[in-house]
C-alpha cells in the first residue's frame, strides 16, 4: 500500500514549511529571475482543441504588465506526474467501486500513450490522508493499492490538496492533481486558502470530479462544488459533475485530452507593478477572440 501519511500528524510541519517556501519565492521574484510556467489549453467557440499555434498568437500580462514569452512548447512532451486523490469518506460507500474502476481505466489510458516517463500516484482521504502508492507506471501497483480500505468518517479535502501539492512540487515536468469526491471539506486541519496557495506554489493543475449523488439539485453540496470550482479554475484545470457510469468515464477522457494538447508557455517577469497582494494576476490573451485559454490565474510572488 505504500508509505502511510496521516496529515493530522504532519499538518503543523507542512503549514510551517509553506510560508518559508513562499518567502523564498518572494526573494526570487523580486530579482526577476524566476521563470513563470503556464500550461495552457486553447479551445475554439465549439469547444474543440486548437493546435498549431505560435508564440505570437498569445499575449501575456502579469499584474497588467505585458510580458515576453521565453519558453514555448506545443503539445508539450514534458512528462506528467499525476496524483489521483480518491475520497473514501462515509458518503462514498455506494459509489466507491465505480469510481475506483474508472480511475484505473484512466491510469491505463495515461500509461498507454504520451511520454514514457508519465507516472501516477494514489492517495485516499477521509478524516485522514493516506498515500496508497508512490509515483509509478505499473497499473498493477495502483490496482493493488485500491484494495483493502472502506468508506468511513469525514472529508479532509483541503489536507489532501496541501499534501499532494507538497509532493508534486518535488516532481520534474508537468504536475497534475485529479480529485474524485462527492462533497465539501468537513475535517481538515488546514483551510481553503492555504491549500490553494500550496497548489499554486507547486505549479499543480487541479482537475476536480464531483460525483453528483442524485440527478436534481436537492441535496447537492453547493459549498463543496464552489470550492472545487475555485481550485480547478484558479490552477488552470476544470471541474466535472458527472453521474456514475459513462459520464464519469467521459470526464476522465476529457482530462486526458486536455493533458495531451497543452501548450507550455514560460516568461521571466519584467517590470511587474507590485501591490500589497502577494498574488500576481496573470492573463493570457489570444489573437483570435473566439478562442479561449484555460490556464492558471496567477502565482504567489513579490509584494509591496
């Protein structure tokens, strides 16, 4: 099952480490030497992927200041490190097998195509966060890691994001967190803002799959849905609300399609106006106004 990590015991150390990492980032950004990386997915008005673009098709601003593109890759071949985070709180008991099976199909598709160095890890979360498998390309290891646990207790969603981001930050290449859950946070030691900052510091893109238990709006965890939407859109990912069955598989298929058609754009911040807010707002414009860019909304850097 891999090394067990209980974030309840590690949360104090993790939360103390995050501000120190942020402080180091601030010093670097003040000297304008740190590369800001953006993973960008471009779609047309019909929602179809747009390929074959050139650097001149993109306009980048940082706190409103235009930036020059220094790194540009189409359909980036950089390896993917994907953390699969599965909610096993008590409310997931009836859907857990469907989610586990769909997750394995996604991992199989991930390993079948793309970069031969792509890998995935698995964590589960309820009232605690447990690493079930380190990063691997062995489907059998993930399959084995999905056995031997049961749904129970609350949901430490924010703790799961913070811990996953901390581990993804050490990985080379592109970093992705896929969350599979049916609701909002109830038992975390950390909070929404610290979890979101950790994801930004790790350059991690979050894709959220919120399993809707019933077909109408009654009983839905709107607070959890809004939080997942902010995590996903803020980091350049997406949020899905599928029912169990084919819709869940389609959500995984769309995530994989995004990951296979990304642009990697990098720039060194120049003449960026500082504000009292450590969060720098980054906007990506496109030559064709009918195209839309899916990417992170900014990063944590220097402030006044």
